[in-house]
């Protein structure tokens, strides 16, 4: 039986990827941010799962204005880094797990989550920056990855509650997979940020840290927070935080917090990072 | 307009990219996506007006692009992740481009971010004034 053995959340700011790719991680601006991931890198080197289900959002790379899927599951054998207008990031091609993805697709759809299934998907910084933060710059990623792209660009995105329930359904799906695999679920995006209008640069560290506290200990009520509250308290792009509820739902009722990091700024954004272990793991 | 969308109008200095705005900005955002291809970036840079005239955008949308008036582009249905293709073509970072929407110069904006970002105080609600 496959098992979910850990979860994490992290911001996926594109400038972080550029800093890594251009060798700027030791610069004074970036050093404190990357120092905050050292614990995780050591932990991740010890606890390598077979598969990471990586929840992220595409930023006008794979999805154009023509198609806006709310939940899109990567079912292919591999996913190439997207060209976001500066050339693709110099990172390894992401290897998928098509068999587990097919099982997830079947289980989730029969569980009444009407997923869009992607058999060709280029993955942008939303997916590759978290991999770089956790695994550094290897020749090949040490894990297989099933991308789960969530629309958080065009409103309405899915509700926090729907995300939380999807996470619970992912847990059931993984646990009903026959092969003995270990699986991590990552919920990326956030923390507070706004990239548009006169209010741009908005950061709310009090809200962000309370969000983490509630994500750990009171996710069921946190999931009921309406979109307007995310925009008001975390900024228009802070709505990405709903994706962290997918991770949380997949962990089961109780988690242990292993690590937390919070830092301002990463470009226009508050950087937040959590590592958790489900109580039953 | 539904309650869901009109509620967002109470957030100061913000244009939430709703399904209605996505329809309004469809051609503008499609033009932006075309700049993902290097050959299109070159053609755009060589003659911006001529390139824009190939797209069934409104004149106001075209003028906002020519003026690099990002707030106007947001008003006309643009979304930041599509508009990013324009400022990438101009060689600007998110930080540089985003600062132009705030009325601050880039140095002041960068300093604000280094000092913890824009405080939520006074930016939550027009109605509540908080």
C-alpha cells in the first residue's frame, strides 16, 4: 500500500529560481532566504520519497487565456521545464509517475472531483522552484513528481474548503494504491503578496503566521475562510494559499510540525515554508 | 455584477482578475502570450504599433500597452502573469514592473519591500477605512 509520509509548503517565487540559476544565493539579499532552507535540504536528503505530488499553479506558461482548468493532474511520463520568456530554467526534466497518476485520476474522479488530465504539460517556476529549494541543483531530480496545477490566477479559484476536501481525497487515493510507495505532498505558493495595482507590495506577516498556525492545528475551520478574506489580508496573489490546504487535507486529521521558516522579502513576496509529518506516519 | 465580484471593489488599489475581466481582456492577454516566442518579440520591438494592429484588441488596450500603463492594462482585462510577457520583453523584473503601478519609484519600492513590505494598515477596505 502506498503511504503519505510527509508534507511541506513553500513559496515558489520566480526570482528565487533565477538567483539559484545565476549563482547568486550567497549574495546579502538572498543569503538569509536560502539559509532558511538548509534544514529542509538536510531532512530531504534523509527522507527521499518515491513520489512527490506537487501542488502548484501555472503562471501563463502551459495554460493560455484559452483554457482555465481548476484542477489539472499531470499524467505523463515526464514534464519539461517551460520557457517562460527567458528560455527554460536549466533544471532537469521532471520524471512523472504515470501509473500512480492514472490511479489518482480514477480514484479522484470517482470520488466526484472532476479533474482535468494532462498528458502533455510543461512545468514553470511554480513547480521547479520548490524542487530547487528542496533538492538543490542535481543532474536528475531524486524523486518522481506528479504535478497538480490549480487555477489561482483567474477568480474564482477553488474555495479553500474544496482544496481541503481534495487533499483528503488524495489521501484516500494514495492509500488505495497497491504498490508499496512512499509519497510526499507539497502545497506551494504564497505567502501574502500582491503583484498588481497601487496596493502592490502588500505583505501581512501577522496573517501569514496565523495561517500557518491554523493550517497545523485548525485546518477544517481555516478552510472555510472566503476568498475576500484572502484578498483583504494576504493580497490578490496571496490567494495561492488555498493550495496549501490540499497538502493539509492529504496529511489526515493531525500533523506534527517539523520545521517552519518565514522571511520578507523574496522579490515582492513573503516567503513561507513548513515541513510536517502526519501523525500516523 | 454578483455580490462575489462586487465585494472585491471594496479592496483599495486592487483589480481582481474575475471571469468577466478575463473575457474583456482575452485578446490583450493573447497578444501577451504571443511574446513567448522570440520571433514575435523581435517583430513587436521593431514596430510595436504595427504588431499590436494585428490583434483584435480595443484601441484603449493598444494604447495602454504602448504607454506601458500597467494599471490601465489591468482595468482593461489584463492579468499580471500575462502582462509579465511584455515587461520580460522590455528586460524588466517583476519588482521593477510592479513598482510602476504603485506611483513609487523603483528605489523607494525596493526599500519598502526590504523593510517588510506594504503594511496592511489602511489597505484592507475602502468602506471601513482600515
